[in-house]
C-alpha cells in the first residue's frame, strides 16, 4: 500500500461510451420518420426546406466560429444539424426560403454561438429561432398549407392554405387523420405516429428520459380534462388538444434538450408540468392559438432555479438544523 499512488480527478467519475456526436446521431435517426411523413403529407417542398435549413445552420456555425470567433469548429458534433431539422419542423411548408435562412442565422449565431455554443445556450436554439420568426414574419408563419397539394410542389404558390384545428373548429379532421398528420400545420408536428416512433427509439437508446415528455403531455391532458368538465365540452376536445399543434414534437424532441432542461428526475417532472401548464394557459386564455414553444422557452429560463431546488445534497453533508444545534452547544 505504501508504494501505491492515489490519483484524485474532477467529477464525473462514472464514464460513458456515449459521445455528443453519437447522441446527436440518435436524435437525427429518431427524426427520420417525421421527415418522411412531412414529405408524404406536404410534398417535396417540405424536404427542400429541411435540407436548406440544415445546410444553413451548418454553414453559419462553421463560418461564425472560423472567421468571427477564431475558435475550433464544432460542426462535427451534429448539433447544428439537429437545430436545422427542428427549426424546419416548426415551419409551414409555404414559408419563403429566404425567411428560413434568416431564422437559421438567428438560431445559430444569436441563440447558440453568442452564448458559448453547445451546452452553454440557455434556451433551445430551434425554439428561439421559431419565436423570432413568429414575431418577425407572423403572416407567413401562421399560414399553413393543407396536405396533399402535390409531392412535386416546390413553389408553394398554388398550395391551399387553411387554419389548424387549434385556430378553427368549424371543420375538424377525424381523430385518425389527426394522428397520422393529414391536417394543416408545421412540417414536423402533424404526424403524431411518426413522432411517437422517434420517441420510442430515443427511449430505447436511453438518449432521453420519459419524465419530461410524459409529465408535459399528461399535464396538458389533465388540465384540458378539467376544463372540459367545467365548460361541458365533449371528450373529443381533450383528444384534439393533444393531437393538435406541436405538443408531441415539443415534448419529445425540444423540451428534452440536455443543455436547457433539468438533470434530476424530480427537476424533469417539474419542468414538464410547468411546460404543460403554460401551454394550456396560452391555448385557453391567450391570444395565441399555440403555446408549446413559449412554454418551453419560459421553462428553459427557469431551469437554473429548478436545478437549485431539486439537486440532491451530497451524501454526508450535515443538515442546517444539526449545524445550528452544534453551534449552540
């Protein structure tokens, strides 16, 4: 024992074979079903928008770090690819291409890189880009293309536009159509079936925890159920609220972002419940038809506070009461 050397290193002391690139690759794979669904539902233009968004995000991250920050490049970790896909999934298929480029620029440069890059941004870059575009181009961002307008439709000018089920209750799609995505909406949010497949893949791969998605979605279901009981709405109201908008896309792929969500299980549950409550308040009482993006970004801001409250104390740390008694003695 006298000849043995003891090495003390900084935490974490448990190492994992997972890398940032590997995790991001899993997320990309999980998003593929929704990407395929968007192409089938909204046509080739949906795929072009997604490809453009990914290319722009990668280019902006590479060029900004190389020529402005003069730092090593990080495009190899694939996080910019994820931002590009998620931002595209939050856009209508009729959005002009130049607006997509501006949204990508804001998401990568302002929301991500100016705060230090991956792991240091305090809000999800894709959500930040979407909210920026909603405020800047509200007309284009709230004009949703009806499905089945032709797979080869690239211009988008001849596509029919209409409201989503959250905006208009005059003519609602069937529950089956809602589940499969045959409705108006953003590219990646309509097909719940495809999003669930991606979510299951991430759970199996242990990339995400079920705490945030389940607490988020269940909170929306519970609040909308209470609202239905008070107002006398039909049971279908709750189902349409769950299947409409970007609830599943946000709960599975954006609220679970490592950098902007709590680490502990208790913190994740609080985070998900908060997202669900804010979403319901905005949907039911706000002037906006959808509240998923705003709820996630508000809870992103509260994440440090949630972490402070829910982080478990290290084993062996004396309690304050015990310290006070010892001081009095």
